[in-house]
C-alpha cells in the first residue's frame, strides 16, 4: 500500500521528547500530529513547583553542560529563560565533568562542623576515583563487577596507602566522608547503590562543557515556550493509552483507556523507561521483540527524590553551595542502609543551597534515592518533616532548629513515571541503547516500516538521564519520519538552527 502523503502521527507522552518531536514535525510541514498525554499537564519529569515564594524544581533541576553543544541550553537562551551569568563565555567554557566546583560545608553526626581543609583528602580521593572509572570503557578489560565494587575497593586500598600517617579517628572520618560522597553519586545516577551500575556502561555517558545552570523561572518554561508555537488542540490531556496495536496492517491503532481507538501511520512512544518496564507486556500487541525486551530489563531506572526545606535563618555559611552530612559509623564505605524503614533518613547525605535572591528565602534541597527514597514517599509529610528536623539538629548540634515547611517529590509512586531516570545497569552495553531506539517493525519485516518509534532520555546512547538527551531523541525520531517522507524537508526556521545538528 502506498504511504499517505500527509501521514497521521500519534505521540504518546507530552514530556520534553514528545513535545520536541511534535514541534519538529509541525514546523516541517506535517499537519496530522497529535499528542496523547495521560496526565493533566505537559512537561513530564520537568515539574516546577512553589514553596511559599520560592520556585522549586520537583523534577529536572539543571541544564547539564550549558554550552553551544547543548541544544537545550541554546533553546533556553534563545527564548530568554537564563540568567546573564549562565550566558557568559567563561561559564560555557568550564569543563567540570558533571562535578560542579561547589563551596561545601561539612557536618558530622556528633554535631561538629568540620573544616573544608580537613575533609579535602576525602574529596580528592573520591574525585580521583570517579575520573579513574574512564580506564574501564572496554567491558572485557575490567576486573570490577560494578562501579560500586571499584569505588569501595579502591577507596580502602588508596586510603591505606595515603592516610597511613593520619591518626585512626581521622582515617575513619575521611572514609565516612567518602560514604557521604558515594551516596551523592547514587542520586546523580538515580541508582539504589553503585553496585547496580555497570563499570563499562558508566563510561558511556558523555558530559558537555559548561557550568551547570538552572532556569530561574522554572524548567517548565521551556515546555511552555515550545507549546506556544504549536496548535492549541494538538495535545489531548487525561488520555492514557491502554495498548498500541502494530505489525498487522500498514497502520497502527492506538487504544486509549476510555475506549477511543485512533488509527495512525506512525506512533512515537516517549513514555519513561520505568513505565515501560512495568507495562510493556500490556502496552504492545504483539509484544515487543525479545532483543528490545532484553534491553529494557538490562537498563536501570531508579528513583531520585528531593525534599525542599525552608528555614527561618541559615545554619550554613553565606557562600555555601552544598552541605555534606557525615555519619561517623560508615567507615566501611557504604552507599545505602540495611534497614530502610528505620534508617531511611541516613541516605540523605547531601543538601544543595538554593541561591538566595528576591525569589528565595533560606531553602535547602535535600537529595535522596534508592529504596530509602521509595519508602520516604509512603510516609505522611509531618513524619518526613520531623525526620528532617531531627537530622538537622543532630548534625548541627542545635536542638531548636525547626524547618518552616517542606515540599517533596514522589516520582516512584507516580503511576506514569514509576521512578526518575535511567542508568546503565550491570551487563548493559551500547547495544542495549541501540535496541531501545530501534523502530518497529524491525528491518526486513513485511509490514510497513516505522510503525512504532521510541524516544525519551533512556533511548539516547550517551546523554541518557538528561533533559537534553530527551530533547535530542524527540528530534531524532521526528527527523527519522521527515527523512522517510523524502518529499518533505525541515523548514528553515531561525529557532530551529540547533535542531539540525546530527545527534551524538
């Protein structure tokens, strides 16, 4: 059957990748593009909130690597969403390798303030170890079963060599500090433990130059700008998809939960990997091919939550950007707790400081991931607030500090995300990411090609877990269809100049 000259395209999900795909297709001349969004809002895992007068990011927080190479940065810049500081050449040239040079404050579980200089050896050995993971890009040449195995083993070995002249209590405290930093590495990857992350897979991630920046008005501003350039009736909200019927004819049928059946030439699936892991068996008919299912299982998808805490006055230094909490009984270099229900709060080793300005009062963002984070979501908010209060009082030694209010994210129990973002699980390879992005039916099939396409951060080969990765995958799949219909060419739109760069 001949392909229709103006195909009907359904996009499942109105997060960054789905919105980007729709924007690209509409501006390339496609007239029958529709987004089905299960919730009542656009943005997906970008979710801007408020805590009093403070702007909070319950989802994506940072543009990682804000430089000319990053299309998300260019998009935010071109729409006037960034602070002047983020636009400076100096900021864009900084090569931080995903580790911003934040000014830290350190506190111990005995209520002591620890000097930055005293804790420097722990930070140095930790950063060195993260850099050294790049030695093991070849999975056949690594003796380590996981990133966690490498980090723990090498921390103990190097610490024994370098800190042998330190007294026992100092060595123990420095090892405990490495535990705090390792917990922070877990939430950067949304993993329960670094033992879950493949050593070679960890090296697949590609960082970009530039000092991480935020969007002052909120990350949802980018989605709103893109949506304002699309037809107002393009998105149907509160329209969950029950099943995608493919591979039986030249068209695809999208079956919605309310019974509506939509016939399309192509469907772009942009649901989070967490949702795919949980629902793939019912979402696709026929089922996904075995190699794609294998890769869905190999890739990791974990939960990273935030708890914003507002105080009457700061208990940290004026120039402080990050606070590390060091438990003095974690010299074994641990990154998770054994008793989640009783000790979940110990997982929260890091708070970042929201920059004080007209928008912010004294607000910290506490980071927590893994099973402890999942448990936190089940607790009543007053109980979470009380646990935070006790934590801060323990580490500051101040028995009267009391948060004014808190706000938390709850991504694991969100039925449409089932977690936060992806990471390379043990045994995961570049081939798995290739499998994730492969359209259906597979090459060589008798059915019409490109019936079902896949986008989203978990389908990018080196920018997984990021918003710019999601953006690029939405453009990638739109471009796949644009190329397929060779008579249609992308329009020359000044706002599209970054879109036509080849995907990394």
